[in-house]
C-alpha cells in the first residue's frame, strides 16, 4: 500500500511553527535549524498541494486551511507522544519536579519559601534547572517553568498553559533615611532614579499612575539584575521602582521603605508555565497547588507597604 501521510518530521515542524508563532522559536523547540523547519513545512505544503501558513512581516500565522489541518493532526501527534511517555513512565521518578525559574524570583521569592514546601510535601523532590530565556518552553528535562512576559501585550505559545503568580505591580522603594523627603509623587524628581536596564520604562509607568509627567524623569544608574538594583537602594544610592514581591525581606528587616504613591501595573509579572500536552504527575500537581497558594498569600494589602510604619527591629 502506498503511504500517503506526511512524515512525522513535517508534521512536528508544522505544529511547532503554529504553536510558537514563527520558524525561529519552532527551531529552538525542536532543537534543529530554522532552515530545517522551513524546508519541512514546504514539503508538507507541497504534499498537500496548498499553503498552510500566511508568512508576513509581522510573523507567521496559519491560514484557514492551516487552522483546519492543525486541528486534525495535533491530536494524532499527542496520541503518539503519549504512547512514548507511557512507555517511559516506569523509569521516571514520579516524586520529582524539575523546575526552571527566572533568577531574580528564584533567589528572592521562591527559595525563602522552600522550607514550607518541604514541610507540606516531604516526599516531593524539587530540582531547579538552569534558567534559559529562549521562550521555547520545550526542554525535555523540565516539567514546569516560572517566567515573566517580555511585555504587557506578549502572548504565550499555544502549547503552554500560563498561570499568573506575582509581580505584576511595581512600587516605589527607598532607604528609610530618605522617607521624610518623599511625601508626594513629584518629590521623586529630586532623587537619583535607579532603574533596571531591561525595563527602563518602569519609571514612566509608575509616574503616569501617580500623576508625574514622565518627560520630567531623568534616569540615574542602571542595573542588569533586580537583586543588584535592590542592593543599590539598600546602600542608599538612590530610589527605584520594583515588584513588591522582590523586597519582602528588605522591608521586614527595615532595610528599605515604601514611602508613598500607589502601585502601578506593568502588565508583565511572573507566570507558572506548564506544557498542555503533558498530564501532570502527582508531584507536579502538588507543586502547582503549593506555589499558587504561596502567590495568593504573598499579595499583601498595598497599605501594608505604602502607609503602614516600618516594622520594629527584633
């Protein structure tokens, strides 16, 4: 019998392009070159005798034929992948969660909470994998990712289920010795405005939310890591706007203050990302429930920061 169906290489390439919204990310996900993905999709289109994708300057999207074809072949590929997964399930440690998490949140929010995870689920083994900012979310040695959106309007790949955790809002932070000089939002203009080099627009976002003209801002020194930015505030080099979840320890220890102003939303935040094609193990499910509960519990009333007095030293 003559085989009419396309090859798995062609089908996987097409599905990856649709789910990753482009050839470059699809190549990263499949661990092949972009040219290999492009050629595989072209072979598939030639075999079917019709185009499946609209290729434009603003990206790659499936056309009407592509949407229908994707809906037909995706379930078939999932069945094949599930068969492979079941064959290897006996060899996998069901009590392990392999997590890749963005560095700043890992150091400043997640790690301090891990003793609670150990108390609640002593059987669960959490393995922190190296963080890679490639946006593919396809590594076979990772069960879940915690990452930030690149910008407020960015969309997650179709194969990822993303759940918001923390970090969408930013607040003004300063050394306690500067609190008295920061009574109104416009007072920030008299201070050195420290900033995160990857997100210099955070200051404009906060200014707009607090009635300050962004054009009047003059940014001071920049830092490539949130941890370094926060330490600069602790050292009283200037003031900054950061996610409140990243300064919990400094605020509790009276090393920083949130003097005034209301929080401003960046629209980004940190999200828990899970592949839709995998059925969560009991360990992954337990971790998901635990980390989402931690996120809910770590969202304090804003007046705890903006109007409550600094905690007394212990």
